[in-house]
C-alpha cells in the first residue's frame, strides 16, 4: 500500500491493462503463437509441434470441463515421461483443476491413500501400472473416480486397460478451439506433489501458479539456457513436476524429448539423434553416464549441459562428467521449493583453476535462484544466521515465492515447516565466506560417534573416489563402545572388484580414522525413481539407531 496522501496513492490502481495473474499456462499459448510448427514433443516415432501440443492440451482441458471437472478439483496421474504427461501439465490446470502427479513406483496402498487424501475425481494411468493401480482404485473405494487409460505406443508390455475410456477418446470429447482457463488469482493451486512417506503417510505439497511460473523462468535464467533448447526427460515429470521443467520448456519454446526409462545407452542415443542440449538428474544418473563405455558417446560432437541435484553430488561425479565433456551445474531444493531453488552459480575465473579446485567449488549448493527471495543457514534454536566461516553448522532455510503454499489438509505440519517465517529444510550446512551454502548432511544422517559428529556425505565423497565404486551411502550402525559408527553400503561398477578391508584402508588414508566406515556391505543400493538412494531402507538393514524417519 502506498502512503495515504502520496501522489502515488491515487489514480494508479491495478486494472486489466497493467496486472495479470501469473501462470505458466501462458507459456504454451506464447510458444504456439510464435513457433507453431516447431517440434515441441518427441516420443519415439511421435512428434508434435507447439500448435499441436496446444490443441491437445486445450482438448484435454475442454473435455475435463465438459465432464464437470473444474476449479480446485484434483486430477491424479500415474504416468511416465510421455506426451500425455506433458499435456496434462497444461490441460489439467487449464481446466481450473489441480494436477497430482503420483510416483510410479508407489505400491497400491500408498496410491490409494493419495487418491483419497487429495479427493481425486479423475485418474489417468499408463498400462504399465494397471495391476497396481487397479488394486489402488479398489482400496480407495471412490465410486465417483473416473479412470482413464493412457495407451503409449512406446510401451512394449502387456498391461491391460482398466478405465472406462482411453486418453485419445477423452481428447475427442473436447474442443481445440476452447482456450485454457487462466486463474483469477495466481495464488490458486496448480499442482499437488506428495513427499515420500517412510513412516506414516506422505504429505501433500501444494504449488501455486505464481511459484510455478517464477520457477519455470528461473530454471532458464539461473541455468543460462539458450532459447529453443532441446531437453531430454531423464528426470521423471512426476517429481516436483519435473522440477517445473514441463513449464520451463514451453517458456523456452524448445523441444521436449521424452524417455520412458533411464538407461545410459538410450540417453546417449537420444542425445546424438535429437541433438539434445540439456538434461537433469540425480548424481547416480550422471555417474552412470560418466562410467558408460566411451563408444556409446561416439558421434556426440555438440555441447551438453546437465543439472545435478537430489543428494549433494560426489566430487568424483562432477569430475567424471567434466572428463567426458558434459557441463554439469549443481542445484539444490526440495519438493517444498518447487524443485531447485538454489544454484551453484559459476564464476568464469573458476575455469582457470585446477580441476580438483573446480570440483570443490562446483559441488556446493550455492546461492538463491533468481526468483527465490533468500537462502540462509540458520541456527534453528535462536533463528539467527550462522557466521560465514565455513565451519559453524546450522539448518538451511528458504524464504520467498519458490516455497509451497503448504501441506494439504495438514496445518500442523505447515506451521512447523514455516516456523519463524522461514521454510525449514532439515538439511545441515555451513555458510562459506563467499556466501555459498555447503551441505554437511541431513539432520537425521549425522553420525555421532564417541561424541564426535561425522558427516555421512564426507565419508561418501571419499568412497566415490575409489575407481571401483559406482554408488555409496553411509549410515549409522550401533556400537557398544562408541554409541554408533559409520557403516557404508557400496554398489560396485560392472566388472569391478574390491574387498572390504581394502576399501576401509582407502578411506583411512584420506580422512580421520574415526570417520572411516567400520563396516562395508556390498550390493545394489535401493533408489527412488529419480535415482536418489533410499537411506531409510539402509538404516533399517543396518539396524541403525535412527532406522525410522
């Protein structure tokens, strides 16, 4: 509000000419009007232009409205990275509804909980998940739920149809000439993403149109994406709406190259064939590419940029990607912050430094995204920022437009998350002298051994330096003398060999002996569909003192 009596206090009101609610839906309309014939979506033999993608999204929105789906209704989807999933990011909110993208790896009980908690009125599902979804629908017992099958031509499995109609039949009910409905208030919900529930039920994170718009734009600016980039969907679109990149690529007027499953050979083939310029993924995805046979990269002669997030990337991953010529940028965020909300912004002079120093600088969680108001490391007891000394630990907290509306139907959890006017991440970090944040650990992942704090991330970074290690995760295991000590779970590279004693000695040579793992367990590590290692599973296996989250 302007000061009463100020010359700016009258005659300068908001009106239709100077104020419009922000929504990423406008990006699709703009892309289709400027580049109607440019390829927007590629999936196997299917190719849709921006004009065709707009028409299909409009048909979806129109069909939903004609079936009575409108403002604040929830439309759930269990879908892979396909054109249909992409269209849902515009067609569902374009009907006024809220898009609930469900993790495809969830079991029937978890999906049933989400369908009921979100009060879903429509469910779109890929045939690949028909058995699980059928059971989920039975458990949810929602007679009014409209189930729609997506019959993806790229799916080679048997999965049967379980809905009352298929996606293309639904689109046929709508009209491409009916424009998408924009929100009257940019604070209206656009999507709903459930956090992974390791104990109890997951929490529903609600995004608004304003945040989705701003993070979609921030992805372009903070990453420095050129216009009309070619983006490969290695990141699931169900995860934080693909870190908002579904909307980003419409703003960029680029090309979406869909990928049903993450496979190093398929990724390199797509990069080569479609001239992919950008992709995103967890550290394990980048590690898989860095360690793939060099021959798989033959013919890739153009620059490729990747974003790495989820767990802090091990130094070996950043170094490995640099070795194969991929330019990797580290971003950090959570479901509650629309995906990435901070970036390790690079300085040109870093390129002249030795590689190990570049790796150290580029492995930090960095500074706030352009559209985020603040990232700070704060003492959660006093709610004061810690010194910028690179040593004093506190909790990472965010504030700004890239923070969720709150948790659906969970005011207590929302209030706790926003205590003191900041969003509390639960991640422990230090603030370095140059104002860059560096994560030390999740609060539940710090190992307290004989009164000394051990960062599991620090131990993992050392393990990743061994040439035989593909993936590593360190958790606490009970110890009669020290209370708890580090236990490492290690997944080896294909055809690599190393024994427990050798790997423990390798760690002891590179860090304080008390920090080195006392036990190493070899085998494939449990991961989420985004490639993030599930430490809670490992804690349970190790009979950790913190086995339950």
